[in-house]
């Protein structure tokens, strides 16, 4: 089964940029696990933080003919806590 994975941040561009590497790494871990379970995983190129990035990510996964899509939420809270 072809499974899409799309990653969301909290709606702030600065959070999306600050967390990009962390979000990508975790999305890749999800895709790797899906692949190990026998699925074809497709990770979205866009980290969603606004309507345009959501539309771009959704269109990519639709074009790839993904059936289910996993919504991966990446929070900036861990980054904030590290600064305390």
C-alpha cells in the first residue's frame, strides 16, 4: 500500500524554518518504519505551516496516488524547553 506522510508545524513560518531539519528527520523515520512494514512510503516535500504549504503537500501526495496519509505534527515546544 502506498502511504503518504505529511508534516505540520504550528502555523508560524519562523517555527517551520527553525524546526525544518528536526521535522524532516522524524518524517524520514516514519517513512523508514512504514517501508520496513512492507508499505511504499511517500514523504511530502513541504512542511506545512500555512494554507499554501498544505495545498502543495496535499497535491504532491495526491499526485503520488497515496491512499492513506499520516499527519505528522512537529511541535516547537521541545526547542523552547531546550532554551530554558
